[in-house]
C-alpha cells in the first residue's frame, strides 16, 4: 500500500527492497489489501500497482506473492 505512489524510487516498492529487510502487505494500522484497493487507493496508486505487480491471481494473493519474490529475508503474510 505504501509503495505505489508517484515516486519510482520509493523504498516500499517491492523491487526497491534491500536485503535483510522484512516485507509485509499491511499492519494493524492500515486497511487490508482488499480494503485499501476497493476503498482507499487513488487511481494513480492503482495504475502504479498494476504496472509493477503481476496480476495473474487475485489481488491479495498477488501481493503475498510479490512479498515473497524479492530480496527481503522475511515476508509476513
């Protein structure tokens, strides 16, 4: 949710993760991935998301897969 704004060098985009980090889709402070997408995500965030993430599966599974397939040592799903 935090990685899909205007800036391509945003440290929260999965392809910008550094080694030895922890990746997660949400915390108890923000909405679930589905809630964010349906109620909170701006059009530019959705466009950035679609351009940067594989949408072969349902949205939540796609985010979970993206958290697993990067340089992060740990993915919390």
